[in-house]
């Protein structure tokens, strides 16, 4: 599907189509895929992987090619980068997320087309909607974020998992451009719970914006977070 919603949408009315702004193609699938669907170079990257991992990877590539097709893009291999990052064809960006047999892939054009804005990066993550261990909370969240978590205790949502997911989606959004490793606590997240949105404050990396905008969704026991780096996002 091509996502068509750009405005902030109240929590109860949101669906996967509204995770990204206009011009982003989002494909989600749960059923399996097989290694025979892969291009030779993709297959080579999976040569030593288990069958389960090969199927997970193949499902991601199938969704990615479907997302590119929705954008009128080419049917090509999406090789595995040096740091496991998917290498999208020239003129496209995207992101792949896996969780428990579920796969979601977003892709967009890097140049403006048909009235859609240019997009520099996309990040997508999917996690089980369950709380993190106490130890992991300390790795993921700053003291300020932990204070905010304490203020939301009892509202029934796994906010710590949402911090984890939001930061992972921001990392996936930036990495193909920066090739810089980031720790969770290098990024700060503030949620707008009323609109299912969040803002990520980033460390100053050359050529990247100081903030990224994201949206999240909790559905069918999964948390999904989506981050978009729009061409016009301010750079420091
Ligand atoms: C990118 C990363 C966070 C993804 O974690 P994960 O648990 O594998 O997440 P998911 O299973 O949802 O996503 C896997 C997909 O992410 C994509 N991905 C992997 N590494 C990536 C990277 N460096 N940049 C962008 N996308 C990446 C791949 O498409 C992968 O699927 P595939 O191997 O089938 O193609 C992890 O691989 C990583 O590099 N971690 C080191 C950095 C880190 O953890 N920093 C802490 C803050 S995020």
C-alpha cells in the first residue's frame, strides 16, 4: 500500500498505513517465504544461515521488492551491506523489520516525485509488546526517560519497549547515511502519547538532522515504530 496520511491522527484511529508520511510504500506480511525467491548475491549472504533465518531474510526481501514495485521501482537484488544494512537501489531508501514471523518493510524515493517530498531515510522496527528487563531499561533509557517511565506506570502500555523500538528505528533510519554506531543513550526520545508520535533528539553527526519525527503503533501483541528523515529536516 502507498501510505497517504500525513497529519497527526488520534491514537484509537491509527493503523499501519499511518506510520509514515505520504509517498512511503509500506508492506507487511506474516507468511513464510523461501530462499529460492532470493537473487544469487542475496542467497550467497545467507549461505551459512539456518533455514529459519533464510526464510526470515527471504520474507524481508520479498516485502522489499513489493514495496519498490509500489513505487514504480526496479525488481533487483537488495544486497546485505557490511553492517547488515540492506543496500537499496540508487534513488530509493527503506527499512526492514522482523519480529516473531512478522515482517514489515518501508521504502521511498530519495528524489521528490509526483508531489511527494524527497526522503533521506526511513527506519522501521517491530518488537513484542512486552516490558524490557530492568537491566535493559538501564541500557536503553536515560535518567530523564526513566523518570518519565515512572510517571506512566500503571497505564498498561510497555513504554520501556517503546523507547527501545523508537531508538532502533531511528538508528536504522540514519545508519545507511552515517555508517556510525550509536548507543541507545546517545538518542533521546519524547513521546506524544495522544497522537502515537515521538521525537528523537540525535547527537550531532555531520549532515544529519538534530531531530527525527516518528510514529508508533501497538497491535496484535506487537509494537511498531517508524522514523522518517525528510529532506527538509534541519541539519545542525
Ligand atoms: C540495526 C539493529 C539495531 C537491528 O536490530 P535487530 O534486532 O536485528 O532488528 P530487526 O530484526 O527488526 O531488523 C533486522 C533488519 O534490520 C536491518 N538492518 C540490520 N542492520 C542494519 C543497519 N546497520 N542499518 C539499517 N538497517 C539494518 C536489516 O534489514 C535486518 O533484516 P535482514 O537482515 O533480514 O535484512 C542491529 O542489527 C544493530 O546493528 N545493532 C547495533 C547497534 C545498536 O544496537 N545500537 C543501539 C541503539 S539502536
